[in-house]
């Protein structure tokens, strides 16, 4: 089993667990670009590169994000009678391009769509899919949209003319199918199992498991990049429980929201990272240190291995709040 977090490639966007828009913008760190990306004149535009479509298992194809900021990994699960698309890209233009690939792959099959969470690059292309598409949402996602709406989309749009153009008139598409905890979608010869994981990265994280191929779409709940606590409802304890659920599936291939595909090492890496944060932070709190002091001390101990200090600080504060 491989471990990944000691080889960090920072995720495109940064979020915060605090609710104010000002705090969200600060935590975004200019959209979370790595130092070398900030030094460049301009990052690549957040366009889904559909020509990169490739097969990763008998029933699953993906369009990789190529680690481009604000581009997600897009999934296509194709059965005999229907297909499921996972995530949409940033805004209607990207959504239309993904929908066109779905039409090519699916032909006359019924088309379903699910998003791993409701951040703009994952969800705000849904409106460009055909009207006959059935959008599936967990109740947690619906609540997340009701609470935060288009706040993050407005932040993204303010950062560049390209983003603003991609997000012009973008809005959340209403769900056709809703579920509480689990939902099985029979595509014909292959079933996609959808699980509402609750508040980890966001309040509405959704995992998609293709048991026939042992492929897991993990969203931001397990990947190569450091975890980001982007919701005020996020819980370290709950994230551990979610990792337990994903690990029990014994996935052979994990397709995360961003970055390269991997295996169960993503889950093990997140567990090791969060365990170290929890234990170091609990020791600081027990010693009478304030939350700010704990952030300074634990960050100093871990930042050489986990260089995204914003995300590390988020995790430490969540761990401090939960520590006895």
C-alpha cells in the first residue's frame, strides 16, 4: 500500500471552515495556487480537456484534471441501459463539453448526473446538460446550497475574466432524484452506489462506488492533496468515520476530486495525517496552550512534510475544538 501525503501537490482552491465570505476569501489564498503557480504570469484556464478522456476500468472512463486549478476529474460510468456522469466542470461551457462526451459515450442510454460536492468547479456546469438528464443530490447537498448559495462562485468569478466568463449566469440545477444516506443506481450490468458522507470537506460530500470495477470516486474526502476543512460543519471525528467507510470498500482505484488517481493509499495517508494532527493538537491543549499557540507549534512540527499551512491550520483548529 502506498502513502501519498508526503508528496503534496496543492489543490486548486482553498476554503475555510468559517462562515464569513471574508474568511473564505482569505483561506482561498488566491484560489490556493502553489507558490510556483503564483510566480507564473497566469495559470492555465480552468477548461476541461475532453481530449484526455481515458478508460480506467471496464465500465469507467475519466477526463483527468491534469492538476489544473479549478478543474475536477470527470467520471463516466457506462452500463447497458444508462450512464452516470460524475462532476461537471466550472460553469455551463465546461458542462456542455462534458455533456457532449456523455452523449458520444452513452448514445441513446438514459443519462444521470451526480456531483461529489457543490463547489463551483464540480457542480455549476449541470445546467448545460440536456433537460432529460436526471440529477441526483443528497439532502446534505441541498442544505449546503441553501446555506451558502453562490458565495464561492462569486469569489472565483472575481479572480479573472476567464472565470467570470465561465461562471456567467451559472446557477445550481434542481435535483430530480434525492436521497438521505445511500442510493443504488442500476445502469444495466453495473451498479453505482452513492453514499452521502456528511460533513468532511463540505457538508454535502458524496462518494460513488462501482463495486464491479472496484473504482471509488472519493471527492475531496481522500486524495493526494492535504485535506481541506471547507465547511463550518466539518468534523475531524466524522472524517475518520468516513475514511472507515471508504476503506471497508477495499477500492483498487480511487478517482479523487483533484489530482492523480491512486489506490487505498489515499485513505491511509489521510488517516495518518489527521491522526498526527489530532494527537499533537490534543497534547498542546492538555498542556494549557491556546488554539493559536497550538497552530503555531503543530504547524512548525509538520509543515516540512505538509507545506499547505492554510489547510494544516484549518485541521489543527478543528482538532483543538474537538480535543478534551
